[in-house]
C-alpha cells in the first residue's frame, strides 16, 4: 500500500482483503486504485514484480504526483514486465505438507510464489540452459503473457532468490541472465540480485524483466529508505567489462634461453611421474582433507600438477637443477593456491641454491632437500609431530642426508628407505594430535585419518623413486 494525499494505491493484496480495504478506504473518503500486477505474470501469482512497482510508485508519490498519474505510469510499465519462476523443490508452510511433489532431478517451471505448481516440469539443467528456457518462454509470442523484447531494448533485471539458494548460486544465475540477454542485443540497464520476495525454503529463483526508458530508470534509481532495497549503481550494466583475463605470468627465472643438459631428461621424467601420481590421487586427498579441513587438498595438488604438465610442454628442462626448482617455485606459488602453494614455493626456493650445474650429485640433492625442509619449518611454524606434511618429509630428509656419505652403490637403497619412512610418517599422523593447520581446530577424536599433506608428500617421493628406478 502506498499512501497518497488523494487516496490509496493497492499494489499487492488478495482479492478478499482488496475488497475490505476498498470499503474501508471509501468510508474514509479516499479514492481507491488497484494495481493489476497479476496480469503480467506467466503464472497464477506474480514473482517479484511488486518490489519494482512499489519503487516506481513510491518515487512518483514522493515527487507529489497525483494518484491518477501514479496509476497511469504503473499501468504503462506493467505492460513491459515479464516474470517467471523455476525451482528444484516445493515449499512447506509450517505444519503442512510440501505444496507439491517434485521428484529428485526434476525442476518446476512457472510455479507460483505461494507454492502453486508450475506450467512445465523438466529435468534439471545447467544455469545457462535454464535461463535461456525462461527467457524464451517469457518472450514467446504464443505465450499468453508474452513480453515483446527486441534487440536494442533496455531492461531492468531482477534475479530473485525464492528462499534456499546460496549467494554463489544466485550470482551464477545472474551472470547467465546478463550473458543471455546481451547475446540477443538487449541492453541490461540495471540488475537486482538477491532475496526480495521469497517462498519459505523453496530452492528456486524467479526472473523478472522490465522494459525501461530513461524516465523509468530515473524513478527506479530514486533514493529510498526501504531497508531491503539494494543500493544499486545507476550506471548501465551492459557495455561494462565485468570479466577480465588474468595477466600473463612468466615463471621466474626460466625462459627459452636455457639449454638442456644430461640431467634434463631424468628431471623431466621424474616431474611427469609426480604430476600423473598427484592427478591419480586427487580424490583420495580430497576425501582425507574433508575429514578435518576444507576438502580441497587433492584439488590444489592437481592444479599444481596440471600447471607443471602445461609448463613442460612449452619449456625445456634446464641443465641446472637449481634453475628448474626456481621456475617450479614461481609456478606453484601462482597456480597451486592455498597454504600448500606457499609452503611448496618456500621449499623449492630454499632448495634451489644447493643444486647447480657443477653441484648436482646425490649429496647436493640431499642438502637441497634439507634446506627446503628447514625453510618450511622456519616460515610455516610447524614441526614434526604437529600432524602436517612435515611428518612425512622430515624423516625422509633425515634418511636422505645419509647420501652425503653413502657410496654410489648404496644411494638407491638410501632413497628407497627414505620413501618408506615418508610413507610411515604419513601413516603415523593418523594417531597424532594436530597442532597446526585447519585440523588443529577440530576435536581430536574426529581427526582419525592420515594428514592429506603428508600423504601427498609421501606420494611425490615415491613417484620420484619409481621414475629413477625405471631409468636404471
């Protein structure tokens, strides 16, 4: 209801309430006008038309327009509004059964905001496909509530959460709507995205399109003290770049000026084996991480593996191992993400200075591994026993330090033992109390699986061993 010195504008009430309000208003000597928002909807009940209509009517009333002027403008605007809802579930009025039955995997198109069944049922599809279906239906000339929309028209878009969708899901739908409309040559002048007219816990969205000229946009942009009205920009959405390509990143300091050497094929094969191993273990690591973290340990390691695979396709592996480790440090820092990316980058950067063209024997690699591990401990703030990747890495590195004195014939045995100790260290984290990382926030009795970071380290070392054994 919008009050006016000359009377009342009834924007959205039920018929029985409408009659009562009319009688009460006339008894007080007020003129009564009804807004027929229901006539613009493709279904029995309008989906999120009323908030926009209230905004326009309120802006006109604030400017001192007469009731007849307000009704005239609102009636004109309503001819250019189309709306449609879609949902993956019904809603349930407290104490009642769901408003309709919807099997898993199905979605209801054209349902009403009070929980009325829709006009069409189909299988769940992607956001892009659903949005296209909704806009096709709204603009179909054969539809009773057809919204005539042509290239060059300017519209206000309202993407309304019917109750149970997340902000992320609403944002995905909103992006799909903008792309779909712009592909048809329609100018998206304004976008409302959020919860404006909900239907309890319904997991759905309604889409409203309102054709808008300059006057309509002026009224739509009018300031209001309504607390739920979004603070929208008054700048046209279309014509602005809301998606940008990331800048090209060159991994330091590797470039095509480096040449390959005797160790290059060995290091390339080892890296390839590590990458394939991490990709195979992606879901296993994610499952371990879900028990005590955010469930993405496998994904972050897979991202690093894919980045390294792409890098290997476009670059030579330099003859100097330190240059390779420096390049990998920059790569994982940029591509891996999370705390793991930072820790691996620290490890590789510290290790890089200990293996050079003239110093790349087994003892040098052992000292490099030790330096990398110490950097992890110093800057990461964890120690062996804290239930982290160090519980696999430290015992392995302690064993690898024996390479500094081992004869050439015993080096492979040292490496094999180091890999075994890494695996044992990873398994031992099952019984450790977490004192670092996200697992440290979880009740100890719930953390009863191996640490995913430690399992990943053990897998990496085993992949390197298998690669070296295969080249004997």
